[in-house]
């Protein structure tokens, strides 16, 4: 079953993984998670597979790298919220 989460829930979802974790293991564990963005959606596992590091010691490390591969359309217009606090 595919899980759908808003962009603002990505970081808490990453925190549910067991660390340290490899990029491949994280991508596999998140393969069924779809991130709902301001302009469309992306598979979280696929995004994780695109990050530069091979492993992560914390969810913060993974989240920071993930921000570098997120499509610019993910956040919509500057200053626009995804509506979820």
C-alpha cells in the first residue's frame, strides 16, 4: 500500500528509519512513500536514491541531502506554504 505524505512531513518520516542507514536501504524502505508537493508528487524512495552520500548517521543528514535533489517545483512559489503546520 502506498503511503502519501505532505512535503512538511518528510523529515518526521525520515526519523522513523533506523540509523545509521545506507542510501540503498533508505530508498528501499521509502519506495512506497509518495510526497505530495505544491506542483505534483514524487516518490520519496526515488529521491533518496539520487542523493550524493552512500550512508547517513541521522535523519537530519539524510534530510539535508534530500533537499538538494528535491525539484524546485516542490515548494511552489516563494513564501508559499504547503498548508500543513
